C-alpha cells in the first residue's frame, strides 16, 4: 500500500511544520542514505516534483531513494503540486491530505538524529543595483572570494560551481538572474538546492527587487534578508540604501555579470519582441565599449508600431534595471506640434515672457538614471528634429540660457505610432534617420505572448499584493478564471493589463482579502 503525501499551502504553514520537526530537502543519494539510517524524518519533495515534471527519466531513481520509507516517514509538498506528485509517483503515494488537517493535535516531533542535519537556513544578502554588483565582484576578485552567477553559468551549473571548494571560508552565489528564469524552468529549484546542500560555505546574494521570489522558491534554505555590507563589512553601506541623489546610474557602468543580470531582467520583463531584444543586447554591449573609448557618447533607439505593445516599456525597463522604482525622464511630443515647440523643450530666449527653463533640462535633472524617453516623436516639428540631430551628433545640448547639459552615457529611446517602415522614412528627416543607432518595428503580440504577459502580470501582482496573496491559496482553477476573458482579441498589452487588474481586484473581493 502506498503512503500518504502531506501538503502545506504556503510558506507560513511550512515554517509551522519546521517548528514541530526538522524538514529535509530531497537530494538524490543523500535522501536514500538518510532513510537507510533513520526513517523517522520529514522530507520535502516540492523541488523534486518540479524537477521530475521535465526529467521523467529520473522517476525510477526517485523510487530507489525511497526504498527505506516507513510508516514513521513524513513526506510533504506544496499543495499546488500535490496532484502532479501523485501522477509522477503513483507507486509511492496512494493519497494526499493537508498536513495540519491530520497533525494539528499530535506531537510529531521526532527524536533528534545526529548523523543527518538539514541545511541551515541563511539570509539572502541584498544589493540595490548593477553598480552595487560591480563593487561586490571587484571586491571578491581582489580578495580571492569565488563568485558565480546564473548568467555566467549559462545553465551549466555544475561546471560553474566546480571552482567552489568546501574548504574555502566564503563563496558568493548571485541568484538574481535565476529568479527570473525559475518561473519558466522550475527544475532549476532542485539543481540549486543540491548545490546549496553540499556547499555550506556559499552565501547567497541577490538584487533587492528579487528577494521575495527567492524566499518563495527556496524556503528550506533561505530565510530573511540583510544588506551585503553585513556579510562584507569592507563594503560599508552597500545594500542598505539606494544610491545618493548626486549619483547618476548609466548603462555604461555595466560590465560582466552586472550586464548579464541587467539583460536577463530586461528579457524576462519585456514579453515578445525577440528580434529587438537580441539586437538591443548587441547594441548595448558595443555602446559600452565604444563609450569607454570615447567613440560614442549616446545610444539612440527608434521604435515604431501600434500603440500599447511595449515601446515605452522598453525605456521603463532599462531605467528600472539601473535603479529600482526610479523617475524616468519622459517628453511627450504630442504636446510639441506648435511653432514654439523648441522653446518649450529647451526654454524661451532671454527677454521672453514665461518660463526660462525648458522641460527637457528640468526632467533630466530630476532623473537619476541616464535614460530619456521621447514619446510620440513623429508629432513634433522640424526645429525639434534639427535640435535632436545636433544632440545625437554632439552628445550634449545647450538650453536657451546658454547652459550646457552633457548626455554622455545616455540611452535615448524615441517611440512613434507610425505603422510601417514606409511611414517612418516619409515622416522622419533622412539626416536624422542616419543618426539612430537602432531602429526597430514592434509587432502586435501573438496569443501565446499575451498569455505569457498575463503570467508576468500575475507574478508581479504576487509581489505587489503580497499581503493579500499571503491570506489565500491561488489554485490553477483560480488562475484560469482570472485569465477567462477574450484577451486574444485585444491588441494592446495595456488593455490586457487593465482588464486583468480589474479581475484581480474582483478576485480579492470574492476571497475577502480586499
């Protein structure tokens, strides 16, 4: 007869189980040795289930690891994947039930075993942005501290971690990029748990914005967060606060792992547009090198296509990749179609009545990232076109009061609702066309990409509305209900987002958490 599989609904319930008994992550080989030695243990197979869903050839090996399972062995998993566990391992489990439905009033604390100890949960050490990561990398290299990132490993985790030595006092593992990849490939959970379990000298670091995702997927190994400076005191203040107001974050500050982490986040958060994303990566990498050689001061990108399909999102993602929740300098050129448009942009000449500060200088001074968004650029006038021609040539501009503004290291994104290359060539002056470093047409998303966009919205909502989601368990049926509207007929992603947000609020009201 098979065994009962016990489930927990969320991290809160898992922590409650851990207060009663030690919980071990399933690790091939280690779990077998542990059960052979003592069957009175609790094993969490959540990561194993995710792994087996895409690696079914390991099912037989899983059964071998559970050869010594006994009546006093407790096996647990996330409630959301219990059905999958039953389907994958039918010879092991005959049914499943909620752990606290059966164990609330029992003293299930086992005798302490001394031979096998669960991996001690550790804090995640956080940093704020790419500049912080560069400081960490330089410090690690100077002090011979091994450091690895998922980006550098390119999926070959074992090869990357071979350099880590158990005898080393400290090794650093940056899981920022894996936090993006894990939504699409949950088999990574088991692979990383395996390394964390055998490398007690590893300390995990991650960008602040991704901490909650990692705590969600690695609850047996990670618990809580602290700034990196608590781990590396020589990096005073790092991770404790955002950059000082005087600092300007630019893509030209990125290199190596920080660049790859930036690109991974951008790729994850911009749905579709694969061709553009590949070209952007190439253009950014070249721009960083050329800028250092003083060959190129500004990277200019022109995006055209229908409204609401991600063009302006490009600028927001680049800016937020440099600094979390930052102010983005944006000029809407729908308001710059009159004859005095240039005066509004850079200020009125001396002697004119009105503001002597232009919108452009005010907004770039307010922003702390080297990104400028010029929205609906096709609607402006010839003098403004000529102004940007000079700006892109010189990498600087002068306002009406003869104040010079250096745009060195900036990325300037021009967006337009022009619907074809023919329209682009007709409206944008030829001499300006030659100054754009990257020109790309954005196409309407496919139905599959719209579904992926909904998945991204739900993922982001779980972070934004963590208080509400902590009180409920969202099932696959709930997810299907949230997505149950004719989004395939909506061409604009912003329209899909609006409908989804309304349905999410209705869902919260229905569950009594709003």
